[in-house]
């Protein structure tokens, strides 16, 4: 959908021009030490799912990587690296929500609270 855009923090391609070997990357560098600590122990927070899956939805790519970095940790814990793959069910729900929002924009209406099982969009 040409009207849906995204801006990943990076795209990594192992072979130029070959989407099969490309993945998108999202990088977080939280100021709050407790956020990075939680990421180290629990993984990527679900608040980032719409961003990461939305990037896969728009790009058509199959996978990506979520990174979290905090310089105050010992070197082995400064960088957290979590690969992620497409969640087609989530992407279908996200795509539906995007079309719902587009209809509100076209009609000049304000959407009610999201009824989809997605993070807060407004």
C-alpha cells in the first residue's frame, strides 16, 4: 500500500538487490536503565510489535532484528539482539486497522478507541 510508510533504523542486505537476504532493524537506546534491564531479561517489549511487524508489512520482508543498547552495562550486556519474523495474523489485524484509520481520515472523523488487539495508536 503506497500510502503506508515506515522508516526502519537500518536495512541489512547480505546480497545486493536480493530481498530474500534482507532484514530490517529497529534500534532502541533507552535512557532509563530499568528499560534496558527488562529487555535483557524479558525480550522486546510488546509496545514495539506494531512498529516491527508494520515494517515487515510495508516492506514485504520476512524478518528483522530488534536491538537495545545501553552503555552503562558491562560489555556483554550492553547490546541486546532479538531476531523476529513475520506474524501474518498480527499483520492482517494491523493492515485492517490501517484501512480503518484511512477511512476516518477520508471522512474527517476521529476514530473511537481501537477495538483491535493492537497497542494504543492514538
